[in-house]
């Protein structure tokens, strides 16, 4: 044993001796993670680890498994990030409450000015608010464009296809997938007016059973 080290060091002396020992280069590894991985693979493939090395196929199998796990982690991270950044679909009537005539007037003004996107949004809101006012549609929070089309399709069966197409146009404009054309906006404004004058097809009331009022 060296003569400089006390046989029975105090706690402070022992800590100092340990820190001095750990500062030696033999305990330090300044290599990065990729460098360590490469050295590990090289040592096992060349058999320089002192144990004769592993068969090459087992090493490459481990590498492939590691890459597959890494790819899976990256894929899930990207999907989670996309879910977090994806715009949430608000209801058709989200925002300040306005009447159907107000939405209708805004759609007509936008169409006259060549603002097809606004005409599509306001036109679809007009037909939605009108259906709510006529008790053909429940005024549910967060009601989406396609939910409106699905609900009104059986009520106006002759317009079911145009309603579905109008819902697609609304979502495309509202969530930035593609702009509307003037002809598409004009068709939607016309659909709102057509539904306003159309007679809804309502289910027949259930007939009373015998002996019941």
C-alpha cells in the first residue's frame, strides 16, 4: 500500500481519496453513444472482446431489432405530435349567435364580392340555423357539418346529395384543405334558399294502440 494514504482515513479524507481515484482517465469514457455502439459492434464482430466474439448473424439481428424499435418509437412520436397539432373541428354554429337571415345576408354579400370561401361558410350556417329554427335540427353544441347533412338528408331526401357535398365544401374551407370556387359557393347559397322553400318530410306520428288515447 502507498505510504501517502492513511490506514484509517476520516470521512472527508475517504471522500477526497475516492474523488481523486475517479478522476483518473481509466474511469472516463468521452465517446458518444453512437461511437460506443459502433465500437461494441466492431469488437464483437472481430472477436476482440476477449470472449471469442459472437456470431456475426446474432450481432446484426440485434442491430435490426434495435433499428425496428427506434423506428416504432419515432412513428408513435410523430403520430402523437400530429394528433396534438391537428385542428379541432368546431361546430358549424360556433361563435357569436346570429339569425339565419343574418348568415344568409352575409353569404349573399360575400358571393357578390367574389369571396367564395366566406359565402360557403355563411351559406351553410344559414341553412343550419334555419333548420334549427324550424325544429328540424337540434341545436347541439359542436354540431359538425356532416352531422347536419346526415340529419337533414332524410328530411329533405331530394337534396341529400347536395347536402353532403355542401358539408364537404364547408369543412374544406373551414379547415384549410382547399379554397372554394365561386360556382361552388353559388350552389350552396342556392341550396340554402331551396331548403327554405322546401317542405320537409317528417315521420308520421305513431298510431295510438287500441284502448289508449
